[in-house]
C-alpha cells in the first residue's frame, strides 16, 4: 500500500436509545490507500455506520483517536472544510438509491446538478458531462433516460444514476455502500471495472461495502470482515476460501452454490465469544 | 396455472417511448417455481407487474387457470395472486404497524377471523406475536422482508410473484428467507415466479429459468442446465461467466446482445 489517503484509529459509534446504548462500531482501526478496501459482514455489523462516521454523516456519537484524510483531521474539521470535502474529495454512494434521489427532479438534472455544485460549469456543459456519465455507467439510450423521473427507471438504473452522481466530481476517495446490489451480474462487473479504473488511473481510494462475499473477494485488495461493530479478520484478495474465522466461514456457508443442489441452506450460528470486548469482559 | 403469450408492454409515447417487454411467452405449472433473470432494465419487474395487474397498458394474453385476464381484474383474483416487491423499504407504509399492514388486505377482501389470521401469518414467517405492533423502522431488513412475505401470504394465495426477494438482505437472512419460501411452497403447493439477478439463488429456488434481454425472452432452461453451464445463448453464457466474480480481462470481452 502507498501512503494512506485515510487513517482511522479506534473508531467507535454509539447511539442512545430508550433501551440503552447501542454500540454500532466498537474501536476499529484501518487505513485506505490508493486501493480497493472491502468491508463485509452481516446486517447490523456496523459497515454503513463506519462509512458514515468518516464523513460525519451519522446521527450517532462518534469517538476516535484519529480520522485523518490527506493530512486533514476530520474529527474536528470546521463545517466549511467538511462541506468542501464531502462530495468533491470524498463521495459516498448511499445504500438506498431510491431514498437518496429527489423524486420530483429528473435523474439527468440531478447528475448535472451534482457536477455544477462542485465546478463552475454552466448548464449546457453540466448536461453534456451528465450525459457522458450516463454512458460511463452503461445506461443505454442516455438521452431518453436523462429526462426520466426516479420512479420511471428500473432498480438497477436508479443505482447507476446514484453512482454517476458520485463519480462526476472526480473524488479522491469513494465510500460505496452496497453500490451494485440491484444490478445484474454483468452490469455489476462493468460498474466495478469503472471504479477499478479510477483506482488504477487516477489513484483514487475505494471503500467497497457489500454483503456479496464472493464478489468482494474477487474484486478488493483487502477485506475487513465485521461482526458486532468489530473487525473479526482482515483478508487479502482472493483469500476468502482461506478465511480462518468461524464467522467468515459461517457466512460463506449460507450461500447457495450454483454447482450443487441443496434442499435447505445452513444459517449462521453465532457465538458470543466472537465479541470479547477490548478490556477482556464479554 | 399461468400462461403468458406474446406479452407486449410500452411506456410513454412518441420519441420517449420505452418498449419494455417484447413478446414474452411462458408457462408455469401449478406448484412450480419459475425464475426470471436478465439484464437490469430488461423488463423483469414489468412482466411481474403486468401479471399482478399493476400495468395499465399491455397487449397479448395472460391466462390464469384457463381464464384469460382483461384490463380489469376480478377481486377474487387479487386474493389468489400476490406479489412481494423489489424494494423492502419502500413497500411497507412507514407509519403503519405490522398489524395494520397485515390487516389491510383482510379488510379489503372482507375476511373475518382477522386476529387469528394475523397471528398465524406472523408465526409462519418466523416472527412471533411480539412483532405485531412494531413499525417498519423498528425492524431489520430481513424482518421487513418477512412482513412483506406475511402480507402476501395472509390471503392464502395460490400464486406468489417474488421480485428480488433477498437482494437487500445479508447472506444469513437470505438463507432463512429462501428456506422459508421453499418450505411454504411445499406445504401449500404454491406457484412462484421469482426475479433475481443472482443465478445461484434462482437455480436454488426454481426448476425452470427464463432469461430476458432488452424486453425479450431469449432462452428458457432447466436449473440443471444452468448448473452444468450449458446454456445456448451467448448472453446467458456471459451471465454465467459474470457470476463467477470479478475478472478484469473477462469484463473487457463482454459484448452487448440485441
Ligand atoms: N439511528 C439509529 N439509532 C439506533 N441504532 C442505530 C441507528 N442507526 C444504526 N443503528 C444500529 O447500528 C448498528 C449498525 O448499523 P449499520 O447500518 O452500520 O449496519 P450495516 O452493517 O450497514 O447493516 P446492513 O448490511 O443491514 O446495511 C445496527 O445495530 C443498527 O441497528
Ligand atoms: N412507469 C414507467 N414509465 C416509463 N418507463 C418505465 C416505467 N416503468 C418501467 N419503465 C422502463 O421499462 C424498462 C424495464 O423496467 P423494469 O423495471 O421491468 O426492469 P427490470 O428488468 O426489473 O430491471 P432491474 O433488474 O434493474 O430491476 C426500463 O427501461 C424502465 O425504465
Ligand atoms: Mg448498511
Ligand atoms: Mg426490477
């Protein structure tokens, strides 16, 4: 790995709820360079909250010894600095595309607007760039799709519109939260290839959050496996089948296998010992 | 049980017209589970929505149990045919409790014994009575999807249309939902049509699979044919290759099929 773009040390995120404190992320540390870092784990394991905490986009309480991006301390950065960083230098592709798109604006206008707020481009230039971006994310008939409203595009098209919006300002780091879960496998790989090119050619960093273990394993340089807000193990690319932790193995076991027929699929058997807290108490 | 012939669906008019489904034809026997896979935007959801009566303009024939359907559906049919939608977040009303959500179809169809039916439906999908008065935001993604399935089952349908029922779920919850769907189909002899982009999931749940590309049905095969990797059409072979994971060199060889 080259010098890290982002360093995170001892990051925790917690929520006060009527039923007590929910510890969504518990003291995790990692670095991201000009590479593809994957985060996998079951639902509720803290993947999205980790991504959001970096950008200060969680309603939860964040504590960390360090969240440093390109020499800037993001923990105490003034609001103006954060506004400049968000979107322009670090983009986050959110998990629920339908919720992140404005229902009363056409999808094309929304992509063009994402370009305009980060550059001083005029409307015509912005529209041109937005159309090019639709082509990049492999939308067919981009002129037609430009004028559609979110409810008129298919699930996978909505997801690619979101990706186009996040890529258009040319960020240094992308946090992609389940960015391709609604795409068919071919388009999914083509979209990943675009992100891959941006990592290779432009030296971008990518945090790729997904529950697709095989995909992450074949795509990412390193993978953090999360459970209960903690990192269970870190795996290198393609090393999923060499995973050691029973949790990772359990997750892999749940997947239906194209190569063989099974009547019933195994489900995950959790073990409280996986979550020994940092001070040793369970 | 279900016969679709020459289904054609377009949206919009003039230069902006989208020809979403182009001559789809297929048959599904009672108790069978039929899978639909294909490119994003190829018309999979639209086919399901047309069968469910949610698309106003279509041409061709949709025949259920020997009766051809028209634009207007008899109320009794809604009871026999239910759909689970692609988006588990958007399909449940955020300000209705699980109880409200499950009661609504019972009221519409004038069913009695509501209390018993609601408790039974919750039990069947593995959510106890304790979830009855929760709101959707108080449920996990998997629990929400269980509520959506309970809502589809509460009227005792014969046909269930499943649009990407597990794509928003993690692998463990996905396994639970797939096991649940398998069990319910066996117990109640349900007929399924399921859309998914995950070939392993379709092969797991379905015995026959149709592949769609740009609105058209290009190939139909058994799940065993898919498993042994012997589909005929180039697009299907490309899908199979893509499902093996990320391979930059292979991706550069991908072609578009018309
Ligand atoms: N606003 C909130 N109030 C209370 N708890 C919350 C809130 N937001 C998130 N949490 C909790 O934080 C934990 C981590 O959530 P997070 O969204 O990071 O999970 P995730 O790993 O992204 O899961 P998924 O795969 O389902 O998206 C969960 O237990 C969740 O219930
Ligand atoms: N209400 C609508 N108005 C205009 N176009 C629509 C409408 N609904 C669907 N379409 C178009 O019909 C085509 C097929 O959409 P559909 O949702 O059936 O695709 P899909 O195969 O389910 O894709 P995905 O896998 O991405 O969900 C798309 O081009 C979409 O933009
Ligand atoms: Mg998440
Ligand atoms: Mg769809």
